[in-house]
């Protein structure tokens, strides 16, 4: 059974930092492309950052220079380091795995709230 578990969310002041983690089980995250998505209240879920199985990364414009996606294959974990957080970054953050055989899986999400 494939499972993705996110952690690391919480309440942070504007300008602060958080690091989200997504631990995979039942599947090799190192052989998959991994994404972080987010969904703010009343909005659709949308992509934030991607790391491919060969390590290439990409970001949406609004988080470039502030967020960094990375992976630790030994721990089957993907991270999202979020710096200089803004209130508009408030959302539930989800990790999403896309395997090389065409299957895909979502985590349960972790809440990030940026507020003073």
C-alpha cells in the first residue's frame, strides 16, 4: 500500500520559515517525480514546486527565490523549504507522487498559516 505522509506545517509570522516533509512508503520516491501543491480556502488546488526523478526542479513564479524543493532518496523523503513566508502562502500543502509506470498518489495535506 502506497502512503505519503506530510508534516512540518504550522503557524508562522510573515517573513518566517517552515520546512515541509513528505515521507513515502510502499513506493520508491527516488524513481518518481514529486510535486508540492497547495490549496487556499475557496481556491482550487494548484502546483507549487516539482522535483523530477533525475533532480530537476521547477517553481511557480510567486515562490521562486523563497521556496526550495529537495529530496533525500535514502529516507524516501521530499522536502519543501519555505522562507520569507507571506500571508498569501497560507494554504493546505499536499505532496503528489507521479510514478514512472503512470500511477499517482496524494498525501493527506498539512496546514500552513502565515499570520501575525
